[in-house]
C-alpha cells in the first residue's frame, strides 16, 4: 500500500451482553473492600428480580451469618458488618460467602482484618 491508496473498511460491531456470560440468575461481581476491616459490600449482578440468601461461613465451614435480600435486575449491593447472628463481632480471618436463589449457588472468599 502507498500513502495515496484508499482503504475501505467495513466494521461489524456485536453487542456483548453480560446475560450471555452469566450461568444462573445472578453473577457475583466481588466484595469490596477485600480485605476489609469492619464492613464489606457484596456486589452482584442479577438478570431478574429474585430473592437471594447470603450465607457466611468461617474457615472451618461453620455458619456465621445469614442475610436474605430481594434483588432487582442489574447491579445490587448488600452489606455485611462483620457480625454474627447474635450481633457479636467475628474475629479476623478468611470467610466464605455463598449466595443462592432458587436456581443456583455461588461461593467466593473474603478476608477480614481487624
């Protein structure tokens, strides 16, 4: 090609949709901050309005907290204040959070530093 040559381009754009990547009715984006000190926010993307349950477990697999929440289509944020079911602060360590609805269950890890 020379500088004087003309180049014609036909570009085809495809819409990329997060729904195609989501396996189930929601996707966990992340919790932030992570590690966290006294409070963390768990961000999820839901493709439909649904009732979810977040169960938080310690490193030994013992249940620490259960949070039920209704989510709407799009991005949703749910907070956890690092307290157990009785309202006591949990110690520093690694925790797992399992989010489930009637169709799927997904698990991620988070770290609490006091």
